[in-house]
């Protein structure tokens, strides 16, 4: 076992460095995992700007997969096993935890972070075995925000079918994940995204119409081409305007999914929701049972390979975040050489 490892440290002011740290030791009920791949998520950027705000971790990386190197008293996980990680840590005993939903633990939920590291310690409840037919790319995408969160949201709304027309507002990694699922299920899909690279990528993933909200009045355009509004509108952006646009672009009796986190926004409930009798679904993260279902769709040829557009080594972390912040990417990942297999 190595005594040292490298991990990313957020310094604040959008600066970071890769430091050498002692390899952590797993406590009872925990495992030491050698990371094979980790992915950057847009939700990390506020912490990158703010810097490390807890002495318990050094970065907000939370999408990762790897190999169990050391298991300390685990019941169902063995050393040498390939695993993904879901990052919500609950008590394991309340009504939400026993339903497989630790993010809503009534006793308080914690996050498993520090994923941009060569090794990480994780409790057993966070460790998800990866089937042998999933490569590392599929593992981190399916057992992570990019595909897990959109699938959970679509499942919560009751599912979709090819008779629907959907509009996706914001094509960061989550929005691109929605496009991937919608096209897999045969849904006619419109996207609204200001970044040219991501609009083009959305089209490669199957979007039928890609609009630039900087150069087009998106809501009237969507209402015109859909003859009154989209059946399903999905807000995937942190921008305040996109939820209002999603509500306006939805048809009467339509459905709006809200996953784009934002501190505040202005909507008109009577005009935009009540009088249109809209249904709304708010959704956050995913569950292990969602992942098991995703695997079955992957085996039925759910396309995932094009979602990852840029790859870096951990030592290139500063360049990776600069590229990701520019907007001209899909999913950005770090690849790690496996020392112990």
C-alpha cells in the first residue's frame, strides 16, 4: 500500500492545486477505494470560487468509480471489486434510508466528497458494485449525476414515451444527460442553450431542434413549433430566467421538471402554473435502485460514450477546470492509473 496520494485542493478565488496527502485508513464498516475515474460537476464551481469550507475534505468531487483496495468489516463488498459511489450518507435506519433514499434522512444527511483524489474512504452504504459489462466511463456516468439524476427525475414524473415533445433549458452535463435519455425513449426534443459547443453536442446526442436564447425568442418559437407548447419542459440551468421560460413554454396540462438549482427566481404562479393546470416535479440526485435500472437500459444500447468530451490526468486539474468553466465541454473526467488491481 502506498503511504501518499495526490488530491485536488480548492484554494478559493477559482484557484486550486494538487497536493500530496497521506492515504486515509478505512474505519469499521468502511472501504479504501482506489479511484479509476472521476468527473467534474458544475455544482463544484461555487466551492472552487469559495475555497475549502470544511476541514473534512479538500474538493467537492462527487462522481467517481474505482476498485476496493481494503475492506474493513464490510458485509457485501469485497477487496478487488469494481465499484461506483453514491455520495449521500444517512443513518441507514429511518424511513427514507430504508427506502434507499438517504438524501432525505430524517436524522441529517452528509455528503461523501473529495472525489478528485487517488484514494477515498467510503462507508458501505455509499458503495455500489459495478457489473463487469460496464466500463469505467459508463460506471461514472450511470452511477453519477450526468445520467442518474435525469433518469430519477423522469422516473418520478411517471416516465416518458415517443408521443411527447420535450424542451430542455440548459445543456450542461445534466441537460445533456436528459437529451440522452429522451432520445433513447424516442421523444422529440428541443433544447435551449447559449453555448455553441453544447448546442452542437446536444444535436449529436439526438436533439431535434437546438435554439440559442441569446439570438432567438425561445418561448414563442417553442410554442409555435409545438402548436401550443411542449408536453414536457425541463429546467436544468442555474439561471433565474430558465424556470420561467420552462413554465411559459409548457402546454396547458403539461409537465415541468425542475432540477436546475438556483437561490431564487421570479415566477407568476396564477398565470404560469395554476391557470394552465401544470404538473411540476422537482428532483435531486438519484438512488441505487435507479442505477440498477439504468444498467439494464445500458445493456439495451443506451448511448453514453459521446457525453464525455474531455479527459485529463489529475495533475492537469487546473486546465480541466478552466476548460469546464469555459462552457465548451460535455462531461470532463480525470483518468487515474490503477496501481493496485
